[in-house]
C-alpha cells in the first residue's frame, strides 16, 4: 500500500506546490507590471467568460482526478483479500496483544512472512486505540465493543515500528511495538517455536465448556441456530432484517444475543458479556469461522453444512468429517 499512498501524496504535493509557485509568481509579476505610476489611471475590466470557465474547469478536473485516485486507493486499503492470513489483535492500556490463527501469541510484536496478505481483526479491552504502522502507510482505530479490520502485505524483511495513534491515557506514548517481517523459512521456524494450538481449537474447547454446543447443534433440532456454514452468509433476523454473519455479527451475538436474533428462534440465549475475555471471544469467532470455511482444525478438514445454507455448491460435493473432538452432535 505504501507506494500507492506515496504516489498520491507526491502528486498532491506537486499540484499544490505548482499552484503556490504560480500564485507567488503572479503576485510578483503583477506588482511590478501594474505598479502605480503618476498620471496613469487603472483600466477596469468587467467579466470574461473564457477566463472564468478555464479557471473553474481546470481545478475541477484536477480535484476529480484526486478524488477518483484517492477513492481507488481507499477501497484497496479497506478491502482485505479473502485468502489473507488472519491475526487477532486485542489492545489494552497499554499494550498490543496479538494472536495468530495458528495459536502463536505475542505482546507488542507481530511476526509476519514477507509477501503474504495479512488481515488484522482488532478490538480493544478498554478505550480507543489505533494500530499504526507508518512504514506500511496503514492506520486503523481499534475500538472497544466491536471489531475493526486492516490489512497489509509486507514486501521487505525487517523490523518496523508499530505505534498507538490514538491518545489512550498516561502511557499512550509507550504503547509501541514492532512488526517483524521475516523470510518464509525464518517465519516457519518462528511459528514452530511456541504454538499453543490453533485459535479455532481453543474456541472449540470453550464452545463445549460453556455449553454452547447443547443448543447450537449441527442438526436442525437445536434450540439455537446451527452454526456450521453460517460465517459470511446472510442471516434472516426475527425483526425482518437480513445481516451478514461477519466477525462483528458473531461477536455481538455472543455478547448481546438479543440484539440480532435469528428468525425462528426464541430469545433464550444468555449473554456472555463479562464471562468471556476478548481473547476467548476471538477464539470462539475463529472456531465458528473454521466450521464454516473449511479451514483445518488440528489438521482435520471441516466444511460448510448444506442443511444451513441450503446451497450445495459451496461444499463442492464433499462430505467432510466434523472437527476432531467436536462436541456438536
Ligand atoms: Cu493506545 Cu494510545
């Protein structure tokens, strides 16, 4: 993203620089050319359509070019590729906690391999922070109570600054860290170092421990909706709305189940606000995604469930097993 942001920024500098030079040159030229001379009266000129159209149309075209270019870069920056590696970030006063989908946890550091798209799914435990990597030209507020997302693809190995860019209290200026970009082989070695198992496996455990699996069963008999295949799909709500089951919807449904209740189900689910930590919510979200997106858990393949989506095309005709050790019946 950096080269695209820089190109637009340099273009803006050149345009504004050229305009400033033009203005100052005109001021100097006209001051000399039309200075007061004894006995000479100024001639008044009233209106010139050609001149007015020119000085309106040219700036208009330049501004539209900047707008179009800026919108293009913005949409690229706001649209993570679908196959990006996912990393969960939890901000708190005053540190960054990072959880890789594969299970590695870090504090104030984020290891990534060179050349891979990385999507950060971020939330805060307390106040508003902002995840800012100047070298990558990306910055995104990290808010309590919801997920925000940013993404990047590191192109050069090295260690890059990570800053908190939103004043968040006394130690705000100390809420810094490093993005460590490694060659794929080094990254693999680092990854194999200290894994506690994938997030989705932790999520599966929490899902069973909290008793979620007694209601969210994989057949149609459960008192809660079947969660297999639900991620990324539209969900019909009781109040007639349709929402997409994205990370924020899953999160909201865990912490405030009454807010967007699935059509056909009773408001019987208790809130888990205060019962699960931000990390555990991330684990649960990762688990629900895993049973929806055919991502491997403990090496076992899972898949979207036909019964939920009613669409067999997204399962590509496979009938894969449930995740190993799954408590869903
Ligand atoms: Cu966190 Cu400033």
